[in-house]
C-alpha cells in the first residue's frame, strides 16, 4: 500500500514519522497546465519515494488490502467510495487540472457511462470534452489518436473491453507504433480503458480478456486496477503519462468499497503492489483474481502456509524487481490469472521469471489461468472456466511439498 | 437532413459556356463519353447494370459545393477559356510543386532499381494536380493526412526533398529518422500526420486532427484557431468502413476537414467499377449531409477552385466536404506492380491530360510565363532532386542505439528491471543490449 503526503502542511507530520528528511526530498517541478501548483510525491509500494529524482527514503508500512489501512498520524481519515467512483474522481481531478484531457466513448456523456464512471462529467465539462460517439470503435479510437497527435489528451472508453477488438487496427498500428514510425515526432498520450473480464453470466462476447491480445503490441503500456485506491492512482498516472496506456478494469469490481486518502496521489504505472508479504510462496495475480487469491490465502493461513501475494498491476511491462525480490525470498511461484491459458499474461510472466530468476526457483512456475473456452452462459459452466479459490489452495499445497 | 437545409447550387464546369444545368443531369455520366470528363475505364464492358440514370434523377437534392469565384466569373463572349484563375506567382508555385513531385518520383524509381531503397514504394506520377491544387492553399498549421502514396503530399506541404529522400534511403537524417520509410512520412514541423500503410487507417486520424481544431476553438477558447485538415485517400478506400464512419462523425460535429478522394480508378489490379456498387463517390457525401463534389483531378486549376471553396467552408466552421478528384496514376500501383491489367488506350487517354503539360500550356498561352521561365524552374528542381539524392547517399545509416529510442515517448514504459532500476536508466540501454 502506498501512502502519500501533500508537501504543504504535512511536513511536520513527515518528520514525526520515522526517518524522513523532508529537506532531502526533491519535489520535481512538473509542467502543470493548471494554475494551482500542488506539490505531491509518490511513495512506491516498497516504500521508496519517487518524485523526479530517485532519492531513497525509509520503508513505510505496507498492508494487505483486506485489512484496514494502517493510519499513521499524518494521514487524514480519507473518504470511502466505490471503485467506479474512485475512477471518476481520478478522471475528474485530471480533467480539472488539464483542459486538454477529454473523454470519448459510447454513452459517456449524457448517459454518464455504462458503468457510471463518467457520471455528471458532461454536465460539468460540456459535450465536446465528454464526447458521446457513434458506435464506431475503430474510427473513434483513430480519432482519439489523431487528436492526441495534435495536442489533446483523450481517454477512450470501450463500453466493454471486448468492443475494442473492433479498434484493434488503430490500437495496434497507430496507437502503439506511430511514435516510433514518425521517428519520435508525435506522441500519443491516450488512455484506453474499459471493463473486461468474466462477469456474471454475460455470455462469451461480453466476457473477454483482451490483455493477452494487446500485450504484444510494441509501444503501449498495460495496467490493471483492482482496488479503489489503485484505480484512482493508476487512472491519474495513465492520463499523465506520455505513453499510450491501456487500463483494464473489471466488471465485477466496480462496486468494491474502500477508504482512500483525501490528498492527491498518483501511482506508478510500472510497479507491482505488495498485497500480503509472506515467506513460503509467491502468488502473482492481477485484477479480479486478486480477490480469489486473498480468499484462498485465508484458507492457506489457517492451514499453516504463509503466501506472499503480489498484485502485478502492470501487465506490460512487468515489474521484475518486486517480483524478483519475492522469488528470491520464497523460491516458489504461482501465477493466478483470469486470462486464457494460451498466450496469456501468465504465459509471458512464466517466461520472464524463468529467464531472469531460474536459479532461484525450487519448483517450476505454476500458472493457473482460465480455460481456453468461450465463456459459457450457464452459471455452473462459467464458474468452471475461471480459477476458483479451492484450485489455488490445491496448487499451493502441491507446490509447497 | 431537411430539404430546407439543402442549398441547391448549380455547378459550373470551368470550360463550358453554359451557366445553367438541369438538376437532373449528374455532373458527369460514366457511361457517356463526353469530351470534358469521360470515364473510359477499360473494364466498362464488365458492368452489367446501368446504375446511374435512376439515381441521378432521384438525386435532385444533392448538394454541390461551388466556388464563389467560379460562379462569378462568367466567360467573356470571345473566349472559350475561362478568365484567368491564377496569378503568375500562383501559377509558378503550382508548376514548381508539380515538377518537384514528378521529378522526385521519377528519381525514386531510378533509385529503387539501383538498390538504394527497398520495400513497397508507391509513386504519384500523374496525380500531382491534386496535391498541388489542395495543399498549396494550406497554412503551415493545417494538417495533411495521406496514405502510402505520400511522398508528394509531404513535399507539397513543405517537407524538404532531402528529408524525404533520406527517409526512403533509410538514413537517420530522414524525416522519420529512417524508421518510417516510404509509406510513413511524418513531419511535426509541417503538420504531415502520415503516411499510413493500411488504407482507411489515416482517415480517423485526420478526423481527430480536425477534432482538435474544433476543441481548441470551443473548449480551450482559442477563438482564432481555424486549422483545417485534409485527408487524402483513394477509390478503394471508399468501400472501407472507416471512410463511412468518419464521414458520419465529421458531419455530425461539423469538423473542419476535407475528405479528398484521389480516384485513380484502380486499387492495385481491382478496377473501381468492379469493386463498388455505386462508383460515383461524390454522391456518398450527401448521404451524410456533406456536400459532394466531383472534379477533374488532372486539371490543377479546377482542383484548386474546388479546394478553395472546400477549405474555406471548413475554416468558417461549416463542416466537412467530400471532394472526388478523377485522376490517374501513370505508373503501376507500386514499383513492384507489373501493371498489366490496365488498357493501353486508357493510359494514353490520361497521359494526354498530363497535369503538368496542361498547366504549362495554360500559362504560356495566357502569357503568365514564358517557356524559358518554366525551363528555369525545371532545372532548379532537377538540382534540388539531385542534391536530395546526394544528401541521402552521404547520410549515415541508423546505429544500433537507435533501435529502442523512440518506442516510448516516456522510456519508463520499458519497465523496471530485476535490479530495481528502470531499464532506461541503464546507459547502455539504447544500444539494445539491455534485456527487454
């Protein structure tokens, strides 16, 4: 869990917490477009500070998301909200901060977004900034890319991630590649976001996981949010990034509730999140499967295991530092993902771990993924296509013996 | 689109003495060979139906965009030719641009066969009137989006010939550092937004550039932002979904864009008539509430007149225009195309209407310039092109370190390595030795 402090007003509190020397911290002067300059900095999930220079600071406490956030005296109590509201908050803050940020998608304006992520934003910012597009994914994605090349910072919403398959031409050829093909002349600071994943009996075409299809596209970054806290932080980071970023949300996670800080914070796009430190085995997961893993973790703890759970968050590129440190500690890896077995994120992650940390492994990397099956409508069948906590428990037991 | 909103303006072909035309007659009839604009595609005999007569009658509410200048200029009684549409300076500028396009493309062919450039190279010979006619009316801030046949669009927009030639040779001094190639000419300085290999792919990008222009005016309150975007594409693209989707969006939001169709009748070996149910592309504009115009794309002056109106419309905030330019490519689709399917008589017909020869004739006959002056321009361009080749030849090839340099605008996108540092912080990273 990362904890962030606003520069002003919190410095006293900073010095009271262990071992910060706030004078050593270098607050980078960012090129903010808005008038108000709020200084803030990001604490990385392993406690290091990142604010334009990589000065190290003392490790702060990290906590599993399932438990209450550890409140140090500096943080205000924060406010509670649902994940989709956190996304909207992040989006709104960025739109307020930079007038070039705009949203495009189907039903994002007057309807407020099919999952209410853009609710009321059209009233506040107008129909051009929160643009209701016709049903033409390929073209409005291309349009957002053209707008990004000429100075705007659009956010493309796919009503369901699966619909972005229609935009694959633009995402692959233009979004990912134009910066390179133009010799670095044009940047494409778009954010492509939308809900994906297996829901509750939504049928095969509305239950797609596109991270496996997009991961090979050079030039894009992919992140997956899983809690209100990281949803807001990743949304803000994605909008501020000069790279095209695909933000994967999950249909079933929109109503998760959490208390998040009142202060402004931005997370690091390339970093993984330590959910639960442990000793026996490293479990790597992302998005909805994090909750299946945490559920399995409860069972495992009762059985005497101590799993280390990491939410990789950054699907492309992988945070090999956090992952590597964990592997070096536990020597066993289990990957739990919702992607299809073939060519999924788990497959790439397995390859990366084997290549980089082979010497540290005591057992082969095990990857639990969804079945290579179109998601069935029937509830029972659908349950069997995704990884369930019981399977995770079994896998851990097998790996640890 | 209500009838009340439709303005019916009769089009005036430039070299006709009549000022009125019946609304029932389409601007041109592909089946009738008329001296002004005939459509002798050699596969005409393959057409089984006559699609156009009933359509033309129903289309009495089609909108024709017309140049105010053209409408006002009624020809004098003695002349068959219209009043002069250009000044001497404009004429010379157009001539120079077209000569540059032609010479450059001819040099490309030579260099290709000498092994200096590779891959797919698509040459623009014969279509120069469209590029010169449209792009020379633009400001620097206006954007141009093209297809793989983009060398001349880039040149017309102002990208130096040496930068384009270097790009074709794959050198670091190319406009895209050698990373784009023939089909991906980009220039931020001159607002050339590509260069796209897949047809239709650039049209949404152009729509986005036009969207930015509108956004800047209305959201960012830059009241004087009237930048226009031109999207160039071919007849084959007009059967592609992205074309129609973007016509819809551009019309819906009245974006400042002009859709320029370079209808050269052939998509590699596929005749336009064999691929399209209704081959008159300009008629597809009114279906979306956009004016559709057909113009003789081998005549730079006619193109320029239509372009003026279309661009002015866009600048005034009145929305997009669809302009179909009937043109022809003298060479094959690309340098790899043997060009065996096209009829010799068709090629001869259009070769006789070479836009450069036509402009030269116009300027000389109307005493805008002498042959000698035009020769000077030709010589100058020869030197420019030669110099471009020399420059490209002597430029360095990209080094290994260039491989990873532009993949991400923010190279932190390459991620964090096992040692905890961002990969891009490794000083040897751009040499590609870092593990990605």
